[in-house]
């Protein structure tokens, strides 16, 4: 640690001695301050800040503009906003600035505060919130008068979302640069129209893309009429594709699994409330998934997204299955109540048959005594009555046997339900 500190100190001393000897050999006009004094940026500051830097008002100020994406922070579908971090580079010609580098030890560039020079009034139309970060405090000025300004911006801009194919959607957002007041006769943009080169530079510089993949980036220069002023605008078009793997795993597949569970409930025994309770639980789970989906999608969409149609279809199938189960249970309950009424009727018939059988037994017991003391006509009537009771007993027996066989079969509504 001590050795490295000594080496660092030696390097600093050597560099300081080199700088001092270089200054003594080159003369006195080898620092930035002499260039600033030569340009009168301190004494005649208004000349460089009050108006557009041209020597004749009919001359046009050419401005070169370039933008690169550093990060895609978020794309909010609910409020249709695009949050990004951009690098912006602007260059323009200031005709009041010029010096000979040979007079200043070859010094060809100097950094000055941005408040010391005129700045173009460029704005981005889609921005909805002002950048809270401090702008870059300096501009670079070259000996031929070209001013270079570089800044990074945290931008929250509007972006019209097309979510019909969500989560397999491709979004296109625009960033439009234009002057607030200057017209085409005063202000003209120069851009790099090579979309391949622009995309390559952005892909090289980008550090974070959130859940998106940058597909394309292009720039166009258009002419628009704003408040009766013809202006040149530069439009950057950013095309992004959503990474849909997590949505498939966390949303689409679970909803499909819930539907499969609902179909599997058809194998459960019919009757009772367990099957209905299970179906209602699965239906509520799908409803929760739909509530999560509502928080993601915007309410201003003109078309119903496919994922919403998918969820509504699954919900409709599960609801129809639940209604079918409730209807089947109702029919089976109706059959069981009718069978219960028939059982009570059969019990009454069996009681009646028992009473007839007991009467017949009494008459049979009385037959010997009647045979000893009675006439032939009385015996004939007795035998006819016994024969009639015997026939009725046979019919009762047949009816009871038929009822027992019917009880073993399913009811009518149970058969319809099955």
C-alpha cells in the first residue's frame, strides 16, 4: 500500500513538472481563459445569448440532432406511457464564434457554461412530465464556431398502445423533436437517416430493456404547420416487442389448468354439494386472474384484446359446467322426492293387505263350525268370499313385487340426467 502511494505521488509530480515546462516553452496564451477573453464571452455576453447566432437574419441555422436509447425503463399500458432514458446530442453553428488555434497553442475546443451561449428551443412533443434531472451544465465550442451539446434525459412520454395481441404484442412509440417558436426559414434539422446504423448504435449502448426487446429504431424528417408556423420536425420511431414468456407461464397456463380442473370434476360423483363447491372455488380463482388482467390493460382500448376473449371463453365454459351440475342435482332431487311418495303409498297398500289377510284367517277358523251347524247356501257364500279375498291377495302380492323391482331402477329424471 505504501509503495503504490509513493508511485502515485511520483506520477503526479512528474505530470506537474511536465505541464509547467510545457507552459514555459509555449508562451502565455495556452489556456482556455485566453480563448474566452478573445471571444468576449465575459464582457459582451448578450451578443451570444439574446438572439439566433447568425450575421444575417435570412440565414438559416442548421442543427444536427441525434438520439440514442440508453434504457427502456417501463411501458405502462394502463395510462399508455413510455418511460425511457435517452442520450441526446445537438450541434449547431454559431457565426459569432471563431479563433485561430495556432494563436492559442493549437487549442481547438473549449468548454463554456451553457448559459453563456444561445441554445435552441427544442422540445419533445410526447413528453408528459418535465425532466427533473439537471441539464448538462456545459457546451463544447470549436474554433470554427460549431457548438456541441450533449445531455441525458429521463423521459415519460405518451405512446398509443395496440394491445389486441397482448402479451404477444409489438408496440411502436414516437418521439418528435421540434422548435417551439422558430420556423423553417430560421431553423432546419439535419439527421442521420441510416436506420441500420441508428439501431446498431442503440443496441450497443442500451443497458436495460425491462420486459421489452428493441426491434427497430428509425428517424424521419417531416414538415408540419403548428399555430400557423411551418416547422421542420424530427420523428424517432421506436419499435419494441414484448417478452411474453412470463405472461404465458404466470397467466395463460394457470387459467388453462383451472379449466382442466373443472373438466376433471365431471368424474366426481353426482349428488351432494361437494361437486358444486369445488366448481365455485375454481370459478372464483379464474375471477381473481381476470381482476389482475384488468389492472394491466388500459380502459381506452377500442378493441377487445385476445387475452380477454380467452378469459371470457374459459369463464363461460366453467359457468355453463356449474349450471349443468346444479340442474342435474335438481333433477335427481326431484326423482328422490317422487320415489319417497311412492314408498308411502306402497306401505298403505301393504297394511291393507295385512288387514285382509287377517280377516281371511278369521273366516277360515270359523269354517268348521259353520260346516257343522250351517246350511249349504251359507257354505257357498263363504267359499266365494274366501276365493275373492285370495284373488285380491294375489294382486296385492304382484303389485308389491313390481314396486320392489321399480325401486331397484333409476327414476325418470335421474335417467335423463345421466
